[in-house]
């Protein structure tokens, strides 16, 4: 009964222009999903926005505001039904299907990413790995045989459902690889190289820099009086 109401209300809001949704909201949705997944697996059935706020360290006003972009999920005084919220968050984040990804760069980082088995559970399947080093091409990483980067274009043309390119090459080669990925239909790029890449507006770009996180830790170690709040 409650579920039907949620769907109906969601439908009403579904056509909200995506532009109205801040990027920071999308980042926080992934935090809510992590918590909701954990609680769902523990068999917890309900969570209030105050509890979700406590678990994620995100202000409860922001929790309610973020979720309200996508419809009214909760019931006043009762909170959120965890299995429904989990389903809704996965739907919003586009996680109801598996996204295929290629890794370019089979060095230390690329290999570590391939060895990590957790992505598939979360809806991301690495389907191929590429490198330019003749000493690495043809070698095995887990179940993958490293392919030549010269075959990247051909691979993407033959596997047009590949949506994500993960860049784990040195900074000097990263833009070239990004251009190649984009020219061959890749819709989203996750870049690990320490360089800001230029990508067309329609391509979703995200970069990971562990140094940034270490710098944030450094700030809080240096200023223990500062209260850490996400969001
Ligand atoms: P690595 O040197 O072990 O591996 C790089 C690989 O890229 C090598 O196998 C090399 O043959 C390959 N490569 C170079 N040019 C290529 C090209 N044009 N096409 C295809 N393959 C190519 O380096 P590592 O440690 O794996 O780091 C990879 C990248 O990730 C670097 O840019 C590094 O700075 C960055 N990195 C970023 C971190 C972060 O926090 N974002 C953390 C660690 C590394």
C-alpha cells in the first residue's frame, strides 16, 4: 500500500529537469544507499531521516531535501521503509542494470582495480583491460588477457554497450586515452591520472585523487576542534 503511494508520488516528480539536481546531492545519495544496503542486509525495516542523518553524518535537513528531489519516499512520523528506499535509490542511480567498463593501463593501479571483485556486486563489470607495453600485452590479470591499446578502438566498436572507461595510465597519456575512449562511444570516464582532462559536456567525468583525501585527513588531524559533517 505504502509502496504504491511512493511510486505514484515518484511518477509525479519524475520529469524534474535533471539540471535542478545538484551534483552534491547525487554524491550524498550514494552515502544513503551504502547505509540503507547495510541496514537492509541486517534486516532493519525502517529508518527515520534523523537516523539516516546520524548514520551518514549528513545534516537531516539535507537528507530530506536530497530525497525530496525525487519524490516523497518517507511517511511522516514513521520514516523510510528500507527495502523500498534501497530500491528507489538504486533506480535513481541507474543501478538496476550492470554497467560495462574497460580499464586502460595495466600497471599497479589498473591491476589492483581488476583484482578487486566488489564492483560487480555494485553493478559495474570490467570487461577488458588495455596497455601499450609489449611486455604486458598478452599477460594475464585475473581472467583477463591484457589487450593492446591499439585494439581499443576496434574493441569498443565491437562492444558498443561499454559505457565507462577507467583511465589508469600516466598523466602524459591520459588525455590521448580519454579522447580515444570518447571518440568510440564511451559515456563516462573515471580518471585516476593526476591531471584534469578535457571532455565534452555530454561525457560524464569523474576523477579520483587519493592525495585530496589525505589532505582532508591532514586538516582534521591538525584541527581536532573542527567538527566533520558530510555534505
Ligand atoms: P604504472 O606505471 O604501474 O602503470 C601505468 C600503466 O599504463 C603501465 O602499464 C603503462 O605501460 C601503461 N601505459 C602508459 N601509457 C599508455 C598508453 N598510452 N596506453 C595504454 N597504456 C599505457 O602506474 P600506476 O601506479 O598504476 O598509476 C597509474 C596512474 O594512476 C598514474 O597516472 C598515477 O599517477 C595514477 N595514480 C593515481 C592515484 C590516485 O589517487 N588517483 C593513486 C595511484 C596512482
